[in-house]
C-alpha cells in the first residue's frame, strides 16, 4: 500500500488528506483555535461536584465548564470509576486536567486527570507506569521489539503508549522523542506552580503540526503541500520527528486538492448517498442520538443468485462504511441497516469484514454482531468534531455549507485567482458571507490581504446564493 499526505494551508484553516493507493481515506480540517481542542492541559478550578452524575464540572476558561467524570478524576490511573466523585475532588479545588473532547454541537468539553503528552511515535503518561501499544501496531514481533526498547528507557513512575508511527523506529529515535515529551511535562509542572486557575498550561501544537503528528503514517512515501504557506512549519516538524522526509517535502500548485480528487472526496463526505461498486448504495444520515446508515442493493439482487448478490453488496458496504467513518470523522453510536441476510454465516462474514476494515482506523471502533433483522451497532471514539459539524449547518443531513466554511473557501478562490493574473481582486458574495469575512473570518481576511499585498474589495449581492461566489480582477 502506498500512503501519502497532502496538505492545503490557507487563511483560517489547514486541510489535510491521507491517500492510500491514490484514494482519499481520511480528511482533516484544523483551524487555529486548537487551544480549546482535545489534548490541551489546563489548570482548572472545580466549580461543582454533582453526585447524581458522579462527575464534576471544572472551569478551564472559555465560558463552558469541562465535564469531569469520576472514571477520569483519579490521577495516576486510580480506579476512580468505582468511587464517588466527592471522594476524588471537591468544589473550589485547583486541578490539572486535559481535555479529551473539544466543545462542539450542544456539548461542552470533556476532561480527564489522567494526563498524557502526545508525540509522533510515543505518548507520555507522566503518572502511569507501564508501556502499552496502540492497536494499529498489529505485528506482534514489532510490538514486542518496541515495547522492550521503551521499557528500558522509561523512568520510574512514568509510562508510554506506542503509536502506530513508531513502527520501524530505532532505540535512538524513540529515546530522543521521549526526552522531547519529558521537557514538555517539566514545563507544564513548572507552570502549574506559578499560575492561577483557570490557565492553559500546554496548548496543542499548530494546525500543520497537529496533522503531521496524528496522521502522517510511518510508511508515508510522500508529503505534498499546495504552496509555500506552511512549508516552514512542516519542514521544522519533519526535521525533528521525520528527518527522512524533511528534504523531500514537495510543493505543488494551489489546485492540488482539485487535481488529486480531494475536493470531490470532501463533497462526497458531506453528502448522504455513497455509491458501491456493484450498484448498491449507502445512505448516511446523522441524527442527534446516532448516525444511521442504510444499505440498499440498488436493484442488484440478481435472480438465481440473490443470497450471494446480497452478501456481495453487504461486504462492499462493510468496507465502505469503515472508510466513511474515517473520511467523515463520525464518532459515537452508528447503526447500520444491512440488506437482510437469512444465512447466519453470511451475517457473521459481513460483521468480520467490517471489523477487519475498521482495524485501519486510528480511532477505537467497537463492532457488534448483525441481528437477524440485519441491524448492526458500532461505536467509534470521538475526539474532535466531525467533518459535517465543521463544514455544515445543522441539521447536517441537509448538506448545506455553513457561512464560515464558504467564507474561507472564497478566500482560497481569491488566492488561486491571484496566481493566474494581475489586477486588484474583487470578491462578489452573499451578504452573510461578506459579514463572516468581516467578523469571524476577519483574521483570515487580513492574512489573505497580506498575501495579496493589497486590500480585497468585498461586494455583497443580496440575490446571490450563499455557496455561489465570484472572483474578478479590476
């Protein structure tokens, strides 16, 4: 399998696309507000202890208190889930917490006191001894080799998790990364002694670095950017963590995502219907409680071989569902209505195929069995907002792009147009898009104008649809 990571760095957001064998399997969108995202470490203040929920709420700044369940409130891996929250924290207490889920939709952030510091190959657990390996490190011999190396380099009281990018790493490489993580932890503990809550002690790295850290595969053959923006950050990160790629970062044109099919993959991932090779379809519809997936044969249940045809459609659906979960970054409960199979062996075969396909996912996926009615439930770990939450207006099933995503796409169009010709740029857009550019996207607009070397004329046209923009030169 050939893997490559494409990066598009533009005002207001960084987009990433992981391709395997030239097919997009993951999409990432990072905006420069990562301080409020999952992974940041805060010195917080407990504002409420709610025994009926067996949880506490912690003020970490930002307006919405973080939810701290008892199962995550015991530091150092204590078996806190079996204890009352009142025995673990008290109101007014200053606590070190880490966000495990960013605020999103109608939910506030979620936090833990079991702190970790993520690197590219290793995750440091400062207060939890032992070495664990991520489930994507499937090769038993390699897991054993890496575990033995890290057990020797771990200091008393600390532990590590081996990430999939650790595959093939030398002892020297792992030791160097462990020291980088220790230095970050020392900075956190020093800041905690001198700051007053609520205080951010360790922010997640910038958007380019986050994508590289979490999504650059160990066997990545190429890293390609759509311009010079972000090159310095990518180069600096690679020199530190992936020196073999540092001198081989490729810079392509601004149309990289168009030519490699990423824009089309984004459009597909925001739609409801996905075609299957045999002619069947998936219909993927998010609801408040879960994501529902319906599998349809598309009239392809051929006479004389109906059971085998249905099995083939369901096997294709299993593989595509696993891809779509990654592509759309769908988390939480997913209910799949497969085409009805009377043969129990066929049902087991499809469930097994889904488990195999989901094994490539960086997020933990737990797959149930298919009932006799054709229903299967699975859960996928949620860390960050889904693609739909980032780019669409609720209800997400309608597929309507939100104003901010349209505004940022308009700025990308302006910069592409500037590469093709001279003259002062003019952007014609719907009034709500112009308002977003002067409001939430004002920093991105300023960044665009800096790149252009001149101001951007914004023309609000009341009759223009939200997603229809026009870039002119004058």
